[in-house]
């Protein structure tokens, strides 16, 4: 799949996103399969691709184990990893995003099967001794070491068992954290039923409805969506126990110590010191009111975190049509990097829903850099979280001598266009779009030798730097003025409104940061030394220490904390990335956010390396070169 098309098939990106999706007559067109993988024209194809990937990689594993000591190169390991990741990464995405349950189930089965096989490799100690010693630190061995490859056979088997159990627990918690809660219609006032989805005699609540201007809607959503689920609570408690047990088994003091190896922070102590330092700085200029009235709490939540801006979003939305925002991104990338994002028609069966758009990322002299699939619109059973998925990592193929182009998916939950208007974004939606596109361009502009360290596959506390930096561009008038036009009149967004938008973000900026500090501290406590108390008791304690708002009885926010799966003991990364992004913006872009020389330097020093270079060296290179 992912074949290079003739350039004439590309069309301007703005028009493509403001046009309504149309069903094509596909009677005589060949189904090319999801992402152009022919076998994935049906769910059964997952089994076929999995078997083939496992067969190919088993041959490589056998080669590694039978080679003389020191003879195996990192290229062999990366080829092995790439073969599995092409299937596993794609399946990871399909299992949460595909609207067809049979595709989701087949993908989930693939994830479990591949995960189990990979963990079994930790029993092959021969892999460790056969790797060229000069490349051990360069790539894979750290991953194998924290999986227990250095243990004796009995302990290795126990480590594998824990890994397999954790795969199931992770999956169970991730799925459960996104499921809506139900309540009988009769239990809530009839006049607010229309704000929620209904199912027979039940109301379904699948989120906090934080952007609603109706305080009763917000309160009901908060109480019901965060109501504790006993099974999910048990799953989380067991998950944390297993993580700690595994970390201890492979020689770490706690799961947090294991997770922070290879990051900028390096140790849990550094993280907690960083969080305390931020809290102390914030407390100099900010104190959260110690309110005990539920309604007062919600006024604060609404102003600071849900609405986030103390401006009326509907006044801004007409200037932020999805098409104009995409044109803005295209214009920004052209000025900074000489890169255009062009719309391309996907083939039959290539995408999982009719409204998914496909973008080709094209450099003015280097040509095609990769593909971004945009799954931007709300649909039932789609995760609410905005996120970036790597479907295929970029790498230098030793076999062919070619560069394997990266492929990613950006997933948002934007409103659909209507008969009279294209999709119109609130300021927060626009900023989220820029944020996620920052991740995508990190993947597209990376040119790493190995896919294992490509694009966003870097130190977790560095990974958010490119995306957060994009938020600075999204609220700078010199950038916004390039694209914000009223979808009916063509009038530009007045500079005074952009200024108000920037000012309004500062209103609760400290409170927003304090909320992130609380989440980060909670995450560290969950993954530190085990405590003989419930996850809810730990949450109450951390909320008291790091956050001013009181705990609401009969709620369990931790059961909606899905980041515990992908960012276990690393949630602080967002705050550290924000600190670095702020520094890069002030030192490099605040003078001229459209400067090509600075854009090229940013690409060369920070975006090109993925996880192949020490993060602090990248930051130094950016500020000194």
C-alpha cells in the first residue's frame, strides 16, 4: 500500500475539508484494504497479516540467536521490529477507531497475539549476547532489559506471565475508561434530557460536557460520568499491583523508576521536585478558593478548564472553518519548512469511514515525505480523546536502499458540516488541531535510520514539545491573520479579538497548570512505592496537597484517567514539554513566527532526530546554532 500517486491527483487542502464527504460508486473498484494493505479488505485479513509477520520475524529471531556473538547489527533488530510494528501499530489503531465491531475484534486479537510473542522473546538470552556490543546502548537492549531478558529462566517466565496479564489489564482499563455511564431517565430532570444521548429508558453520559453553558448539565454529567464502577476499580488496582511486581522483578525500586529510565527527568525524585517547584512558583501568584459548595466548584471548573477561554466561542467559530484552519496549517508549514499538505482521494477500502481525509505531505525539493489520514469527525463509539497514531514508522531500508515513508492518523471529534455551513471550530478546537498536527509533522519531518526511534518515538517528556509549540503559533496574530476568515463574508478575524483570545487564556492559566500538576503527582503516587490504601484515597490526598478544589463524594476520576495506560508514571511529561516549548518559542520564534531559516533550524536540530538524540542536546542545538 501507500503507493506514490501522480501529483495531479492532489488538490488544495482547504477546499477538501470544507466540502461535504460524498459516497463514491464503488461497484467496479477494487478494494485495496485498510491503509492500502490488500489483506485488510476484510477482518479475516488480520489473521493472515499477523501470521506472515510472525513467520518473517521468527526467521530473523532465529538468525539472531544462531549468529556468532557480536555479529548481529541493529539494522537486523530494527527490521524485525518494523515487521511486527507495521501490523501491531495498525491493529492498535483499528481496535479503538474502526466503526465495524468485527474489525475491532480482529485487530484486538492481533494486538494480544503479537504482544504475547514479543514478551516470549525475553526468554531468549542469546539475543542479548549476539548483538554487536557497540550498538547495544543505541537501540533495543534497554527495552529488552526492562522486560527481564537478564533474569534466570524461572524469573523470566514469571516476567513474561506478568507482561501477558498486563496486556489484558491495560486493554480492559483503556476500553472501560471510555465507556459511557447510564442512568434512568427518571433520575434526572426532563428539561436536560436533550443534552445527552438516550437508549430506551436510559440516558447515556459519555463525557463531562464541560463546554456546556448549562451548570446543571455539567453537574449531572460530572456526577454520573465519574460514578465509580466496581469492576473497573478492581482492574485498576490489579494493574498497578502487576506493574509494581514486574518492575521489582526486573530490578527496579518501583514502576516509576523503571518507566523514567531514558527520559529527561530520569528519576521519580526529579519529577516530584519539578512538580513541587512549579507549585511553589504558582502559589506566589495564585490561590484556588477553598470552596465547599458544589455549584461554586463548577463555576470555577467551567471558567478555567471546560470553557478554558472567558470569551464566547460562537463569535470566533465563523472565522475558524475547518478548511481555513487547514489552509492556515498548510501556509505555516510552507513558510517554515517548504512543505505543503495536499488532499488526495483514498482508494476503495483504504479508509474506515467515508469522512476520513487523506493528506500527502510534499516538500518543495525532497518530494513526498509521508501520509496523514485525518479522522476528524464525531461518530458513535469513537474515543473522545484527540490523538495521533503512528501506523508506519519512517526508516532507512537497508534491504532496498529507499526511505520507508511514515504514515500516521490524526483523530479528533469535530462536529460535522451542516447543509448551510462547513465545520466551524471553537478556539479550543482550533488549538487542538494545531497541537495534533504538531505531532504529525514530527513524524513526517523525522528522517531517522531506524523506525524504532522515528518521529514521536522519543523520550516521553520530549514528545509533546513539537505539539505544544504549535499552540503558540495557533494564538499568534501574525499566524492567525494568514487564515482566519469569516466563512460567509471572507472578512479577516479582527486583531482585537485575537488579543482578547490570548488574554483570556491567561485568566486561568495558573489553575490549568495546577490541574496538570495534580494529575502528574497522582500518576507518580500510583506508580511509586505501594500503599495500603485505595486509589480513591490516594486521589483525595493528592487533590488536597496539589489542588484547591475539594473531592466530590462518590466519584472516581481516576477511572477516566486513560493516560495511565500509555503514560504510566510519565504524565508529568506534558508539563516538562511545555516548559521546553515555551523556551524554544521565546528564543527562536517570538520575533518572527514565519521565519524560514528558523523553521529549517528547528527541523534540523529537533524534528529530524526522533528518539535518536539526547533531548537536552537537541534543545541546546536549537538555542545555540
